[in-house]
C-alpha cells in the first residue's frame, strides 16, 4: 500500500498573469520549481488564498529567476492575476518512507522571491 504525501509546496506565490486561451497548466519560474523539487509536467494542486478555489494541473517551467507564476487555460476563470496561491506537489510513499518524509516548503515574498524557509 502507498500513502499520498506532501512532497513540497510553493507557499504564497503571487499570480503574475493569466492566459485563458491556452491548453491549460501553470507556468512557474524554473528556479522556483527546482527549489521545490517540482519536475516539468508534474501534476500539482493549486489553492487560491483569495477565493478558496483549488485546481489540479501540471507545471511547466518559465524563465528561471523571472518570478513568473502564470495560470493558463480554464483555471484562469478561477484564479486571477494578483491572487496569492499555494502550489502543492505530492509523492506516493510506502508507509515507512512516509514516516520519514519532510516536505520542502518554499515561502515566497514580494515578486515571488524566496524568503526564509517555513517550519513544517
């Protein structure tokens, strides 16, 4: 049996842009993806702190160190430019692995720059 566990999250990212007419996903600064150990095209869950909406999609790397977090496709109807979001990534682990897993939390501030790590 495997348990779905939080692997990492980008906490309090600011959405920099939306593009409705795009075949769905989220563009994230490649440096932020690397910091959070989110792989290109990995499935992520986005929680919007402004309105409570949650969307599952996949992550595409944007230009490194650009601070970009762009919501693409139908999710742009639920998440707006300027909204504060949390981007979660998960891993399936055996129970023994799950007990040892320490999620990586990347806390973001102004312009989606990394702040000191949050405690988990």
